[in-house]
C-alpha cells in the first residue's frame, strides 16, 4: 500500500477540523473538554470504532478509548495517544478566530494538538476506505489534562501503552519537518508563602507580607537557571484586600532538564527553598513530574521506519529530543517504542497567533497512514 495514492484532501480535512477547533476545551473546564471528546467520539463511531468512555477525576474531563475493527483486535498493536485539552480559556475563539490566510490556518488549539489528532483519524479513515487491513490493530486514546502535566490520566496512558507494541503521538511536528524521539524531564512545584496580617494603612509595620516574600523567592528561583536545568514561575496569586498586608500568596513553578540527574538536583534545590524568613513561611511542594525520555533501540528502529516512509513520499524526516513535555515522556520512559511530534507543522502554540501550515495536514496524514500500514 502506497500512502501517496490515498486521496487525502486538505480542504475536507480543514472542514472537519474546524468543528474541533471551534469547540473550545481549556483543561480546567471539564465540561468543555468532555464536549470536545464527544465530538471526537462521534467521528470515530461513524468510522466504525468501538468507543469506551472513562470518567474523569480530580476535576478534569474524561477519557475516550477507541478500538477500530481488526482481525487481531485485543492483541498488542498501535496506540495513538493525544490530548484534547488546550491552554486557551473559553472566549479565546473571539480573539483567535478560525481564519485561513494562504497556507496558514489559525485557531485555538489547532496546532497543539487538535490538528495532529484529526489527521491521525483521517489516516485511519483513508486506509479503511481503501479496504486496507493494517498488520496491527489500532487504538486511539484521547485525554483531558496534558497541558497541566497529566495528573489524572498518566496511569491510563501507561496501562494502555503497556498493552501495545508501538505508541504514536501526534503532537506538533518540529519546525524542520522533524519528529521527536526523546523529551526532557519536567517537574512542577507548588509554592506557598504565609505571612502575618495587619492594616496596610494604620499598622503597616506590624504585618509581614506574603506577597513580598513570594516576589523575593521568584527572583531567586529564576536565578537558579543554568544550561543544564531551567526554572520559571508561571502562576502567582496573592492577597485579597489592598488595605491589608497580604497573609498568603501562592504560585506554581516549572523546571526542565535534558537529563534526569540534572532535574533531580533541581528538585532538591527547589525543595530546599522551604523555610521561614522574617516571620514569613515559604513552602515548596512537588507537583506532577514527567520523566526524561531518552531514545532507545526500539524507538530509533521505529523512527527509521518513519524516515523511510517519508523518503518514499519525497520528504526528509530529521529527528531530535525536544523540550516541553508530552505524554510521550511516559511511554518512552517505559521502554515502549514511541514516536512523537507526528502532528502538523505550524507555530505560535499557546499564543493568540497559533496556526498550522495547511499542507502539513496531508503530508503528515500520509506519513501516519504509512506507519499504520507497515508497522508489524
């Protein structure tokens, strides 16, 4: 089966993708994520998949597991793993409207990662229309919480990956048309400062500001960044009344490293910040962590197959490890052959200028179809 002969149509793909993008699905709004999962479930049910809904927990949306008809269904096969949550709050669609400008198409979550999820289903659809039976059964798993570190579904992803021979992750492709064969380790931290209240006008000196301590610690955390391990604070909340010295302030920090040992040392440094200074207590607790994923022989063999398919389609397919976590961190770290970054090309993810390159829908759709048609 030559994937170049499959009649992928970028305009038809855009039409289907638009309904996904215009269904906003920010991680923290479980109802909207579930609506997005409903749309994907309906599309896959029409394709003939058996759909299983797994309820959400910890305040997040649920999970959809779709198994496509196959003579070997139930045996180890291929898992396509993607997330349907985005970082864009409801209402972003008014600022980042769906629009097409030449080879670019814009919309919230179109790049990270609804475009990649959609082209994966289109690859399955095209193979089915061609009456082609893949060597291995295909399972699709769509999850609701990747953008916050996958706290509620890591166990499901790992369990499903363990039942399969390969994991394909249609996160955005690299700018050089490459794919991802490893990812850096990531740790998240919760920060809390607790001070002493007082009236900010009448008895200012009697208070101890949690906000001031948080600000001091943010500068200290940023200053810990090295080439081996980065640190940043991305969320801060503090105070309630401007005429009160703030009693509490909270925040969230992120650390990333190429090597697990560097991240482990970074975690130690972060936790060591806990303590009391000038009657203000600062507490650091560890949040969700993504293990480093270093490519092994299985992942590299999978990559070589993808590279050969790309060559047959007339394109080069470089590879590299990437910063920024994905659920590929988990499956790759388990030693299961994993190929990430199989989704669309584009850019400006997590911003109000997020876009995809339209021609990458068909190009990456053919690559995905080629992998599904040849992996055994």
